């Protein structure tokens, strides 16, 4: 009878040790998912900055277009003149 209780007790110890290992595995998976989540947050923040940069560039082109329409009265403009206009607008906006 005593040996049966010892055997059952050893079985419970084995199950407990197995559950501890499973718990440690879940902890590792959880930590990995936290790192993945932080990576996605960083990518999202980077994309927000890129989006803001595109918005700034778009606003600059809008200002250049308005400036070109006002100054040149829709006359044909060369690439060189456009670059100069962009540079002037960027100096004005900064």
C-alpha cells in the first residue's frame, strides 16, 4: 500500500515538473511575442515618420505649384527654374 502511494506521488511529481516546463515554454513564447509587438510598434512609428515626410514634400510641391502659378502665370517652366522655385519655397517655409 505504501509503495502504491509512493508511485502515485512520483507520478504527481512528474506531472508537476512537466507543467513547470510547459509554463516556462509559454513564458518564452510570451516574451517572444512581446518583442515582435515592440518591433511592429517601431515599424509603425517609422512609417508614421515616412508619412509625415511625404506630407511635407507634398505640401512643398503644392507651394511650388502655387508659387509657379502666381509668378510665372502658367508659363512653361524649365527643370532648372522648377528646382530654383523649390529651393526658394523651402527657404521660405524653413
